[in-house]
């Protein structure tokens, strides 16, 4: 049916002809736009929904039955090349045939329908399934906990760090009576004054503890009570990196000195830092990267201060950097203590070191503790990634996209700058916020969806199946936009 949908297309343009080599089964040859976007059907649904649910963030309504591969089909019939893939959460694009097969299997369907409370009554296939997935993607950490979303994973991982920190301090002795009673009143010593150090501009999620470690936009925080947790500056590099090496190394040193300073200051205040939480690439903040040396030194400082290091790989994990985990680019002495994930992994969770394993039940727990349905999908996603060498695809695609953006950056230096990132986790800045918004709108109306980041950045978060032919389409469309604006 989908093939039929795209059969009666108009004459192929230059871009479409080049795009013919996309290997994604059933994909159209390129975007096609029938109405202004959002179109009338999207607007109608928006108004309808808004009557019962605040719809202020909703951009478009999508027909997920017709969307395919790297293309969204909206409810007005517009076919849109998706470079944002559900905020980086659709690793194989839309309606991947291998994923569609999963629930055609009756056993899988029954496992999906009878959703268990995995912390209490997992199914007979659960240990094997977790072991299979774990053995293929574990970032050299021996244990895993499954959760639901990114914030839920970070929130529980913070708890995990605190529990281990206190267990070590207590010397594995049982809780005192005072600890037990004071904990019920939110008071020390039961609820100790411990902190997590995070970084300016970080985004770690929107639950309360995550928000205390999030510093990207005021709109996420104002009016909500928070905790006095320290935040150091994350390096902000000058681009191009090769021409600003010395200044950027100095930036690393400054930020690391601040981390050490804050850790000592909070120790003296009686609120020691139990953990340092960091994104390997600050995504929401603007796709800001830091050098491997920065992260190597950070790990040393964290260890020296007897704290734990948590990498938030919610947005960066799952292959889009060209390695399965972004921090694999850093060549760290030892793995970090905790790595949280979600998005491309379909469910949340974290890997952790042996030392962090809880010693009594119900310290970390919730009803679902993951989702067997999503685990089934993840197992297939990993298999497809391996069979189709999707990490190689990401490396090639990322390189081509970055080169193309650099070319546009030198041709239209008055409009765009600071191309940055790794793999397909790329971004650039528009001259200002208004221009960023003009870029996004014009691109969308040419059938290309991009994401925002920071105050004036455009961010790429395509599926792992985004190929060089898709890059050609994006670059041609974006060049058209830049020329129109530059007239
Ligand atoms: C780095 C990072 N951490 C945490 C989160 C929160 O994830 P979720 O929205 O699933 O709660 C996000 C979401 O974008 C993220 O990018």
C-alpha cells in the first residue's frame, strides 16, 4: 500500500534521483509537500486536543500507519524527511519490517498483553532476554537496572549513588534507630545532606532531583522548589576546534578547577558531593562537546574525592555517535560507575558497577521496573544494528553531513557557524534565535524536519538508518533555504 502511495509521484528532481540509493525498504525517494506545514488537518486536531489536554508543545499530527523509514507522513499527506527521530528515540525510523514482526508472534503478544511487575513476578524468558541484550551492549559494567524513561533512570541512579555512598560510610553496619526515625521526617541522619554535582546548561530530566541537576532553561524550573546542589561550568569551546586548541585546553582546565573547588566547598559545608552527573555531550543545551582529556581528568577528580561518576547517555547512547556509547570515545582508565540510558533503547535504565549493588531489597523499586514489550523491540533493534552494520552507517553519514555543513558554513558564514558534534549527533548555530526559527520553518515547508538546541542551535538526531542519500537531500534543501535568506 505504501509503495502504491509513492508510485504516482511527479518527475524525479536531481535530489530525488541521488536519493534513490537509500537502502531503507519502502521509503519514498524524497520529501513531498502538499500543504503549508502544519496543514489544515494538523491544525484541526491541535484545536480538538487542546480542549482537553494542553497542546502548547505539539508541532504536527502524524499518520504513523503511513510513515516509513526516515520519512514521517503527516495527517495532511506531507512526506517529511525526519532528522530528529522523536527527539533521538526512533533508532530504526518508522515501521521497520523487523520490528513489525515482533508482535505477530503469539507468544510475544501474550507477553506484551500480560505486563508484569518485573521487580516481583518476571516471566520465564526474562533472565535470558536481559542476559542476551546485556551481553551485547554492556559498557563494561557488570549490573543493570531497568526503568521507564530518562528522568526515571537518572532519578533512581542518583538514589543508587547515595545508597552506596552511605553504605560505605556506615561500614555495612545496620541502620541505627535514629536513622530509621529521622528518615521518616525527612531529616538527618536518616536523610543525610548529600549532593550531586552537575554542570551549567545540563539537561538531566524533569523530575525533582533531575531538575536540581538540570540548568538548561528557566521555563523547566521556575516556581518549583529545588535543592542546593553544586553546578560547575561545562567547557564551551571556540570553533573550529583545530584553530582554537590552546584556548579550548585552557577552558578544560578552568572547568575542572571549578569542579574540584566546588567539591571541597560542599564537603566543608557538610553537604559532600556523593556523585558527579554529566552528559558526554550536552544535547539540549546546544550540542556542546568536551574533550576526552576533560572527561579523563574529571574521572580522576571524582575518584580522588571518593564520589561516583554518572554518565547520562539518555540522548547519546544507542549508536548515534558512531560507537554504541558516546563515552567510548573518551578512552577512560576504568568505566564510569553508572551509565543511564533511555530513548533509542526504548526503555530506561542504567548499568552500574558491582560496588553499587544494593544489599537489601526495595531500596530501588517501582511497579514496572522496565517493560517486557520494549525489551522485545530492543533485542531486535540490536540485532538489526549488528546485521546492517549501522554503526558504520552512522560514521559515514555523520562524516558526510559534517563536511557538507562545513562547506555551507564557509559559503554562508554570515548566516551559520560553529558546526560541531560527533557521528550524527551534530549541530550548528544560526546567526541568532530568529534566524534559527526561520531555518526550521522554511526547511519544514520544504519537507525536512530538524530539531532545536540551545538558544540558536539546530540539532541533528536522525535514526541510525539515515544514510548519505538522506544527507544529500538535507544539504540541497538547506542550501535552497540559505540562498533564499541571503538574497
Ligand atoms: C541527556 C538527557 N537526560 C535525560 C533526559 C530525560 O529523559 P525523559 O524525557 O525520557 O525523561 C533527556 C531527555 O531529552 C536527555 O536528553
